[in-house]
């Protein structure tokens, strides 16, 4: 069995630092790089892209709401066309900086509240797909498994890969448990690893409000912004490899 490990990185801004990107890039196969919306700036983008290139890690754009104060985790009311233009501007910014490294941006993964909204709102998901296609039809989408984002990508003929989350709880409708709700986060690396091993064997994900649900997964996300992120990624990587799982980017060269 082969699967990818990805992480949301490049989320610092100016003198404010978030996470240990260098350590995480030594553990994951794909990196979702913030594009200046919920976090990051041109120098942070360049530094993170450069580190990823040194490590041979595949890179994707991670656009979100223009909301650094809320870290992109609040829904900002916007028309769907405005969302499409916001996403296009952020992807374009990262692609521009990537040319200076140089490294190619291979995919797009929406961030935070925008990702969760697109997961349940087909119009928002379609607006994101349209923006991605117009920028570069070869760009893939990394989508929360079993959601509108995944369906909209398939509908539009956009290459799409499904992801599950190592450190987030699930609802029976396939959505993530909202942050701030009991069961939203998994903090124990061993618990997270055990859940993933069981999922890869059964294809079923435990949920907090019902029986386990079937999900498809080509990638596993380990968030890079928590204090235990590196330990979480290290434990998951070691445990999966011990189970004979081959870790390889879903867009492996």
C-alpha cells in the first residue's frame, strides 16, 4: 500500500513564527504552502518553498480567507465569484515566488474555514475549481475525502486526490468536527497513529456521532501549526512504515 503524508506549512508572517517547517519537511511527502491569505508573506513563501525543494518535497498552494487575525479559521461572507478571485490571486502569488526558487506548484488545497465551507457548499467548491482551471488546468486538487470539493473537482475534470486528517475528528456526514467542539482534535500521537493504521486496514473512519464511515484516501494530513506537530508526524511516519506502508507523494515525480 502507498500513501502520502502532507502538512500545512509556511504559515509564519514577518517576525511571527508558526511551527517547525524544516523538521516537518523532513517527515512529509507534500507541503501545502500558505499563500499570503491566512498567513505568510513573500519571504516566508520563498524560504518554505526553498526548504521543500532541498528536501525533494512536492509543493502545493494553500489558499484561504484573507484573515491573518483569525488564521483563516473564520468564514468571511463573500460572493462565490469573489472567492474564486481571492483563490486565484493567492495561487498566483505563490506561483510567482516559486519561479524564483525555482520549483513547480503541483496542486491546490483550500485552507481552514474556506476548505470546510467548500466541503459542504457545491457553489463554493465549483468557484474554486473554475479558478484553478483558469490558472493552470494541470493543477491537481487535494480535497477532504467524500466532500463537495472532491465531487466538484471530478465534475470539472480536475485531477483530484482525497485526504484524511491524522489529528482531526470526524462527523458521520464526512465533515470535520468543528474546532472548539469536543472531539475536534486528536493530540496523542500514538492514538492518531493507531486510528490511521486501523483506517488503512478497513477503509472505515471512526466518527463522534455514529458508526464508522467509508472514506477514500491518497493522502494523510498532519497539521504543522501545533506544538506537538513534529512528534505527531514522526510517530505516524514510523508506525505506517512499520506496517509496511510505502510513503510517497501523490504527485511523485
